[in-house]
C-alpha cells in the first residue's frame, strides 16, 4: 500500500510542477504591459502641454480688449476730474463748510472731500452730491455736480442749492454764521443799489 501511494505521488509531482509554472508564466507579460502603459500616456501629457501653451499664446478676445479700454477711459476721466486749476482751488478756499441752516427748516451739510482737494460732499434730506468749484464772472462762489445737474451758489449773505435738471430749488436762504453776520450788517447799513448811484459815478 505504501508503495502504491509513493508511486502515485511520483507520477503526480511533474504534473503539479508544470501547472504551477504555467500559472506563473502569464504574470510576466502582464507586468510588461503595466510598465508599457505609462510610456503610452506620456505622448498624451506632451500633447496637453502643447495645447496649454497654444491657449496661453492666443490673442485676447474682443470682450477683454473692450473691458480694458473702458477701464483706461474711466481712469483718464477720473484723472481729468481730479485736476483743478489754481483759480478753482482758490474758489474752493472760500466755500463755507459745515452744517448750514436754510429756510423752511431745511439744511445743507458741506464737507471737504479728503480724497480730492478742492471738491466737496454736499448733502441734505433727499440729496447727496459731489461738487467741484466753477469760476464765475460775478465773483460768486459756485459749486457744481455736472452729472446730477446740481448747483450750489454762495454770495456774501446767503446761499442756495438747486437742481437744474429737475428745475427745482432744493434749499434757499441758507446762511452760515459768516453769512448771517453779513446779512445782519446789511439790515443796519443796506448796500447801495446800482439804481441809487449817480450816473456820473457809474
């Protein structure tokens, strides 16, 4: 019996060895295939790099150029607005600032623009303007917000705010402390009217 078992094992041993060899043999080509895969992927990566380079080198679109032009135009406009003449800066020095009371309980607040010397923030109930000085032939102080159509007129004894686009007076008979003092002085000593001046002295 032992002899039979030993004989059977001897016959089966070559078959087992052959089956193990056959099972392990296909693994080598698979490994080769796995190693070869990255080599095939490399040309794709190179192609992607080339396409990215081409995309970077392409000229800017018309929308980009339009946007760039608009930004430059806005910057040029801002620079032009920021530049005031010496005459306009001299007018700005005469503007009465602070809280100014007007008739009918209205008021106007005028504050210098710290970011743009010579310009002012003019605001009150229902309005807010950014104004710049404008030279006048009469010597009156005039501030304007061209876009909004608003005008602030300041003379010796009073001021007025109007919106020319709307054709409305937003505030009238406005007086700073300095203007109030002048107005009181006019009551005591009224300024001479042009009609009262003798013809020879005109």
